[in-house]
C-alpha cells in the first residue's frame, strides 16, 4: 500500500499528457485477446501478400492422379501436399493462400469505397441538413430495407459475374453503414465550440467539414470499417459459394467450399479446410474490431 496515494496522481498526470488516440492504443495493447486477434489477421494478411513466394505448388495445376488426395497427416497423404488435394487434384494449401489474397483484396477495396462514399455523404447530410439530409437518409433507409445477401444476389444477376461487378455489388449498399455513423457524429460535432469558432471566422462549409469535423470523427469511422470488413468477407464467400462471385479456376475460399460439397463424406478436407479459414479470419476480425471499438469509443473506454 505504501506509495499508492502518490502513484495515482502520477498515473493520472501521465494519462492526461497522452493524446486520446495514444490512450486508446494503450488499452488495445493491454487486451491480450485483442492483440492475439490482430496478430492472426496480420499473419493471414502477410501470408496472402506473400502467397506467390509461399505456395508450394501452382494453385491452378490439376492432376487427376492426385484427385482427392488426403492431407499429409491422414493415411495415404503425402508430405508434399500438406493439406491434400481437391476434386481436380489441385493443392489445397496453395489455393488457400491465393484465396486469402482474393478475400483480403475484395474486403479492403469494398470497405475503402464504402467508407469513402459513406463518410462524404454523412458529412454532407449531418452538416448541411435540409434537403440533402432528407434525400440521403431516405435513400439509406430504402437500401437497409433489403436483406444484404439478397440485395447483392440481385445486383450480380443484373450486372453479370466478375470480380469488378462483385466489388460494386457489395459496395453499393455497404456505404450506408458508414453514412449513418458519420452523420450521427457530424450532427453532434457541428454544435461544438471549435466548429462555431471556425464558422465565426468565415470558414467555408467544405473547410469546416473536411478540416474541422472529419479529423475528430475518424476513429469511429475506422472502427466501423474494421467491423464491416468481416461482413464483406463473409458475403464474398457466400456469393462465391453460390456461383455468383469469384469462380474457378480463380481460388476463392467460398468457391473452394462449394467445390468440395459433393465430397463431404469421402473427402471432408476439401470443404472443411477453407471453411475453417473463413471462420478463423472472420472471428479474428470481429474480436479485433470489438477491442478497437471498446478502446476508441470514449463512452466505452475504461
């Protein structure tokens, strides 16, 4: 107990000297669960980025003599094919690594487009109010009325297959989430003292939105983007599983699960291993985003 009364003010003084973002990151690093989840996401991301140098075999190379070869730890497996082969004799490990590239790329691109559009629209609606707010808010309500997966399936059916159309179909509705968050934050920020001061000094509306309000609401926007990335990856996998997203021979975790659904009893690893990969990545992103939200949201910060 000795020294504790003096250490408390000292800790408070150090905490007061740190910026809000520094305090938030300190809380993130104190959460072992969040750190482990972030490490898993980073490791999968690095593996996806370095896939061309890590893969043991060509992911598209078929060999029917290796068809449904089991993983190395099962009877009949070979060490050269650690996770076995699929119905066309393609190496599952190599396809998993390349499939991670597709999942990460689509997730990052969709979230970047959606957050960009949603942030600008939310700033416009929240600061200008009036007709702009009414039109954008009603459009967001209409898009939210449709189930996300059914909405994406309908868009893919109209625009056709392909990765570009898949990205557009997912981003077309995803911006609504960022829009609602940014609009709410902007409505609260437009009445604070620093915005009033900028307005009194004659700053333009665009200057106030981009230079005064936006930097102060970036933390919740980034957290929302992290949270939604897991949803986008799941939707991409779902559409690929249904044959409306990334299709063979391009490796995708969703299409890999679909490729092995006819062999669930004879060669369970063909569908199960990419399914586990989806589970691990989405779970890690969700846990990491929960930790980031708890740290960066002042109302939940401990």
